[in-house]
C-alpha cells in the first residue's frame, strides 16, 4: 500500500496510497479531507455483504470515531468522471471479522448518473445495489464515542476499466474524533521539520552536511512535537509504514538526498491506552538536502593610519558567507581554527598588520565551512613635513601670521585636511584648529600638525614647522645727542633691500636732521622692520653757584656732560673753574660742556670791597653797606671774628649794613674780621652767589 498524508495547521488533508484490510484500517483523524488512489486489495478478500456482492477490486478501509453526535455525511468525488466507486459503512461499534451487514451501502453504476457518490441529507435510501442509478444514500445519525468502518472500492471491469484517485470530504453536524483538533490534548501546533522546498508541493527539506550522512532522526522529535505532551513520533522509510506505524527507524541510519522519509505522530492517552484516537496518526514527508557550506575567501581592507604599520579591522564586515544566521569564529592560523585555540575575540576591532585570518563558519543547521580573510591596507596617504615662514607681527614680534592651508604637505587629490596644535590632538581628533582660523593662524615659532584624510577614511599626519622671521634692525643706527641748534646725519647702514624714512626719504641715510624722533622701515626679504631713532638735545650745563673771594672767582657747574670748559671772554677757554685777579666790577663768565654747544653765561660782580672801616661817625668808612643787594633772594650778610664765631648778622632791619658792633650794639675791638654775603639769583636755577672777604675795624674810642 502506498499512502500520503499531508497535515496542515488550519485543516488536515490525508492522501493514502495503500491496499488495506479491515484489521489494518486507517484511522480518520477528525473531519479532515481524504485523497486516495486505491490499487488492489489487502491480504484478505473480505466478505462485504449488502450491495457489494462481487468482492474487492481496488479498495481501502477507514475507521472513524465520533467525537460529537449529530448527522454525518460525506462526498466522494473521483478525479475522473469515468471512475466507478462503490462503498459501504459498518457499525456502530463492530469488529473486523464480525462486521455484519453494512448500514449504508452503494454500488450505483456511474454510467448515466455521474461519478460522485456518498451520504447526503436528501437521499432516503440506505442501500443502492449494483446497476442502481442512485449514487447517494441517506445520512447517518451518530453519537459520541461510536466507531464505524468505511470501505471504499474503485470497481473495474471490461465495461468500467477506469482507475482514478478520489477526494472525500465530510459533512453534517457531527465531528470525528482526533487528538489533533482538541486544544486540551494538543495545546501547541506541531512543527514540520526542515524547510519548505523550492516547489511547495515537494516534501520539506532537512539539511545535512554530508551526503550520505549518518542521521539520528530522534534529533527532530522535540522540534516537531513542540512541547505537546502524550504524543509519540516515529520515522519511516515509506508512507505506508508511517500511516500504519510499522517498521519505524529506531537507530541512526545512513540517509541520502534522494529518498523521501516520513514521520508519524500519534496520541497515547495516558488514562486509556485503548482509546480509539490513539491509533489516529498524522503523517508528514521530508527529504534531506545537502547543506554543506563553502566560505568565500575575501580581502578585507582598512587604513594604515599615519603609516603606523597596524590597522583596525572589523572582521565581521568580510562577506565570507551570505547567510546572516550563520555564526563565525575567527582565528589567527588554520591550526588554531582546527584546534579551537586562540580565538580572536575582538573581531570588530582587530588590530593587526597585513596578513591572514581564518574563519570557521557554522550554518544554522550546524554545517561547517572555512574561509580566509586576507588583511590588506588601503594605499597609504602620502604626506611630507613642511615649513611655513612668516614675518613677525609688529605689535608682538615673537609671533607671526600663518596661513596653514598653504602648507604643501601632500600632492594627492581627493583628500581633506584638518589642523591641530599637537600630535596627540591630531591622533585623537581633539582641539581642532577651525579652517577659518587656520587661514590666519597667529603663533610663535613652533609646530602644528595637519591630518590628511583620503576618500577611504585613511589618514596621515604631517608636521608643519612654523618659523617667525624676527625683526632685523640696523646695528649702526643709534640714538644721538646733539646741540639743540645743531643738525646731524642718521645712517641705517647697508644690507637692506629698501629704506623708507619718516621724512619720506628712501636712502640709506638722511642728513641735516635736527632734534626729534624719526623712524625708518628696513626691508629684508619680504619682511619690514620699523626702527625708531631719536636725536636728543644735549643737556646744557648749569652754573649752580659762584663763590667770589676778593678777586678770586670759583664757578660751580652741574648738568650737561663733563668735562666743562670755562671762559671770561668766550674766546680763551680753560679747564679750571677758578678765575684769579678778576677785576672789580661786572664780569661775564662763560661755561660749556663736552658737546661744545653754545655756551651758557652769567654776569658776576666783583665788588669794590672796603677793607678798613673806622666807625667813628665821621661819615667816612663808618660802615660796610650791602643795602644795594636787598632785593636779592635769600640775602645773608654775616660777620665773623678771627676764630670763626659769628658776631653780627645784617638783615633788612639794619639795612644790610655793619657799623663795627655786635648784634647787641656793642662796639667790637679793633682788629681783623671776616664777612660773608650770599644770595640766590632770580634765574631758572636760583644760582647761588657768595662773596667773602676781610675787613679791619679801627675803633678809636
């Protein structure tokens, strides 16, 4: 017998190809449709009774158990209208060998009435003998738990030679017992093994990694049963065996990809081993399909950044196998792969030089393949170090203004540049110098770094040396000091490509320059240095004091630049500041310093001193009189005895006169006395004048 059962999740359809006897009747599982092509008979040509008087021809037996009572009909339709099908129903609750007469029987002749036959709700007959033109019999009233046998026979003879499959569908209000439709028994759907074939009509396909392969069918059981309790599963090499549960595969066997294999599921009622539904089976077919896999050897590229000799590879991006459900393990050598040692665990960021990595690929079906990943570097970004020079910034000569974008660090195209103050920043991408600032970057001499990146995201770093060209000053151009009335020449010296003076001159030197501040722009190469030079007026000396002692005049000078020269006629000059034998009366003193500028002068008076007074009130030489100097600043007139003790001080109250008395009005004894007269002239320097001399006092009283 050859039978096929196709179980679907939403409805159950069975296709059987087998000869059968009553004792081997196939259990009907629920109200699922049946398709079958009978061929021949079972081991016994059974006594059928009723309308079936000629025995079996091409027959099949079914056993059905009522789950819920009601009416039961069926519709049997051959797929060839010339096929003549007869049938009989026995029961309820009869046993093979003592079936008794059928309770429904139909042997109607197909000619003239059509091929379809069965039970329906309109027929009133229960038996249609051969030659009858009534193909349908009256429905059955059934009760829960009743069992019935259905015999179906494709009758052929010389007049009706047609053999053809039939399709049977159930009707009425009753339902047939099945463990496969009761959620209390089967809470979960069964899951067919394998994968759908390319042609949905073909059996599902279970993947094996070798052909032929030794396969343990029990490895499929848990997946098929899907946690449904009290169901058993067996595996068979023929559909007939699967339908009957005979000749199960009990140990691993060698399988191939051409044979169709079957699984058979049946229920085992733990409370009632004799439950009729225990013999109800669901059968499915499957084949084996080669799932051996072959990895694809690929090249994997990454960047050799900054030409460091190492790159970071994401091994998972290597397309070594197309199935995303496969698992991959990576090893540095094939020996490690075979031994399962030294697995590369940082496979998404594997740092390595150029070389090879070996991949163990395991498919979702457990098949293993290998592949080789060849690690390669993208072409390196070629850069060269560069130097940028910039003239100093006048306001801050230690810095220059650089255009970093002008640094010629590579000749490659299709690149981008970023600028950083340090190598660490360039490597880490921190503290980037924005491109807007890079074009006008102010910095002292030092280095910056340019990160050059190509279209592959690879980079190299170039060092750019920044050189601030320091200002170049004239070493010969110095500040000068001249006499206020003089002129001089300012010379910047040779060696500059151009000169531009604040006077407008463009020569190396300028002449006829007076006291003032000047600048010159000195060009060296592309840089211009502005140098300032000052011409100072020499400081004139100042006569700070004049000391006149009789005919001796001592000049004290400060300021200006020593050594000083002294003259009384602006013609003859002497180094000494002392003049002797100065005539009485007005005299001019001239002084000049080392710059030999226009001399300064001062008028002095050498008084006609009285050396003897006779204070006897005769009107002749009675007093020393310096009242003419009363308008001078800080005028002081003192008289001293020969021991240096002051005995008299003249002031405005005594008219700056001395009559030979002490401040107390007592006449001094005849003798020699010293006197001193000093004051400050009302000039810019308050020049101090001091006259000293001696006088003899003769008191005749």
